[in-house]
C-alpha cells in the first residue's frame, strides 16, 4: 500500500500513541449537549439549559489493509481487534494547525464496514464511539 493519505495535510489520528495507517477522511467527533426545557408559566419565550455533554462518534475512512498492523483483527494491534474484543482505546486527533491542537479521547470501535469496489482500492468506514470526558485542548 502507499503511504498514508491523511485529511487536511498533516492531521493524524493515533490509537494508543501509534498513527493509524492509510486514513483517507475523518468526520467528527459529533459534540452535542442534551438540552432541557426550563420554561415556566411566567415566561413568553422558551428557556433552555444544556445538561449532559456527549462527544458522540468519530468516523474515519481508511484504505483498508486487512493485514496492516493498525487495521488487522489478529494479534490485538488493530482496529478490527479492538472491535472484536470490545476494547476501549485511547485515541489522539492531532490537527494540522500551527499549534498542533490535540484532542484526546477514549473510544470503542463500534462500526467497521469494508468496501471492495471493482475499479478502486479497498476501503473501510470505521466508527469510534467516544466514551468518558474528552480532552479538548
């Protein structure tokens, strides 16, 4: 396989300190807040308050190499092994800005969808469901 294609040149996603190979696209995490209505009968406009924060999911597309160290199911070193074993891992999303902003979070691999197109490379869409409180620096 070729060297890793990475989104926004220089942006990387690391799993347990090691860059995930062949990342093509990253989407997320999808940060949200649960909102509750705090309106009382004396108000004419709705009053709302954010409550529980949720880091949601991060989705990435990889050029899938079933035997690749950061992709494989065998040996406990890849995303598929994490999925198969329900292993929570620490991930780092390192942005390509001048400050090399880094978000650190724990996540489970909760989705892995490979695609094998006749006239294109083999890819996989991977879903990381973030758990606990992420560090957003």
